[in-house]
C-alpha cells in the first residue's frame, strides 16, 4: 500500500473519531460519557439530584413521584443549548414541570452561576412536599454545589 493511501486511511479514521467525539458531547448517556455520569441520589428529603435525564429515566422519575425537573444546564452554552431544548420537550411530554436555573460549567462561581444557584435553592425551599429532580450535564459538579449548599443550610438550623 502506498504512503498516500496510508495517510488517507489515517486521516479518514481520525475524522471519524473526531466526529464521534463531537456527537458524543451531545449524548451524555452514550459511551464514553456514560462512564463518568453521576448517579441519581437523594440530596435532601424529596430532592433527587443527578445527570441529564434520558427519556427512559424521565419516565422512571415520574413513576416514582417526581413532579418537577430543575435543570442547571446553560441554554446559552453551545454544548448544552440543544440538550436543554430537547429536555424541555421531553419533560412536557411526561406531564412534568420544567424549570431552568443555569449555571456556567466553566465558571461555577461567576455572578450568573451564583444567581442560578440562589434561584435553585429558593425554588427547592418553597416547593413544599413536591418531589423534584435537579440535574446538570453529568450530575456531579453543579448538582454537587446545590447538595453542599443544602447540607450547609441544614447544618445551620438549630
């Protein structure tokens, strides 16, 4: 095989892998992103936290009494904008309420992220007995900030 053909094969393989990588960013439940997704967990009584939910996961959440989904994903982000719009439709199709309090995954301490966190915490405190699911892309970092803030708030109560 000529050197030129070898280079073309290598370039074709590289382009295919790059395309798969870009596609995968928009599919957080597909290999290899599926290996780094956080687990769904109860972060406070009546509050489940975790990763961006698939359609099957939304069905399961609804069957388990969740009535509202809170997204911390940023609709202004190139990566997250299409996911937020898709989720908005999926959540409505399951008869659940959808709320979006965006936090920037690149700078979770930015003024916009702090506002998103404060709005999410405010909504969680006023939800009453409603069971909610709060998530970010992988269910680790932004949800972790909400979880830490909820635990800190509970620790401060007499």
